[in-house]
C-alpha cells in the first residue's frame, strides 16, 4: 500500500511562526480534540512538518474564535463551514470579513429570538397533552394550520411571518 503524501507547508507561511496543535488549543482556549474535530470538518487547516506533526498558521486563532462565537449563538457547524469557506485562506479574518459573516447570522438569530419570545409568551397556555395540533395551540399550530397535514400530533417548523 502506498503511503499518503504529506501536504507541503503553504508557501506564504513562515514555518518558524507556525503553531502546534497544543499552542492553538492553549491560545484559543479550546481543547486539542476540538481543534482536531474542526480540522476534520474542514473548518480549519493544518499541514505536517518534517516530523509529521500538525502545524497551523496563526490566522487559525481568529478562525477558531469565529467558530466559537458562532457556535455559542447556535449556528450549525455546516453553516459556519460554508461561511468560513468564503474567506481567503492564509489570512486572518478582519472586521470586514466578520461584518459579512455576521450579517447573515443576525437574520437567523432575529428569527430564533422571535420564536423564543413566542414560546415564552404562550408556554403557560400549553396543556402538555403532547398533541399540539389543537386549534388553540399558538406554539406549534398557529391558526390550526396542521389540519392541512392530517390528524394526530403533526410536528413541523413554524412558518416565518
């Protein structure tokens, strides 16, 4: 079986300034296992040095910070990955980059906040029967729209207003 080729150090990166996975973890406040997970998911990249150890460019620290902020707001990793893929590789994300990323995420957050406010306002109205398809349930069945989907406990995403 042929041994897999190791990726070369990116030409723009000074290998003397590269970070080990432990340094990335320490400086970002994220566990080494999380750094490996982010790399496996394609959110960050590394290369192998001559000793076959992972090395990261310094811009990965800002990318990990963006990942953590996005995760704290509930943005799925797939969306985070798609957003990070729009950024230039090997450059630290800047204020302009963050503005572009956060504009889309702000819309999603506003929608989720509205849904949570609706839940908070009507939670005491729920009788906890599990059906949630009665005409009076404003949480999962506003205006009894579930009747169009049939009888029983029909669960679906509440349509956007």
